[in-house]
């Protein structure tokens, strides 16, 4: 059994590792832009970014990991934004 072939939920652990490393990095970089963080708008932007990554990076381990990171962070932002009370919601912090 090779580590590169071990899967969790059908996704190779190496890809999940890339996602785990990429998520906080990408979140910090994107939070410093006008898109922001923890809002519905930032969530939608990150989800669109996740869909676009394959065009620029490809469907390799790194591309898939970045897609997972952006998608998870985007969904998290939408959830936090809605919990914060609206479209612009959270304002960069968890509201619950």
C-alpha cells in the first residue's frame, strides 16, 4: 500500500493534503483583496475560482487540491455570510 494511493471518501490523501495546505494560504491571500472573506460575495467568488482552476492548473494533484480548497472555503464563506445576516454578511469573522 503506497501513501499516494490511500483514499478518504474516494479522494487521494495526497490531494487532500494539498487542499489542507492551500486553504489557509488562499484564504489569507484572497481576504486581502476587495473580495474579502466570510461573505456571500467572497464565497461565490471562491466557488467560481474553484471551477476555473482546472483551466489554468489542470486536473493533476495540485489542481484538484486547490479546487477542493477553494470550494470548501467558498461554501464556508457563503454559510458564514448568510449566518451574519445577508449578502455582505460576516465582514471577515465567524459569526457563530
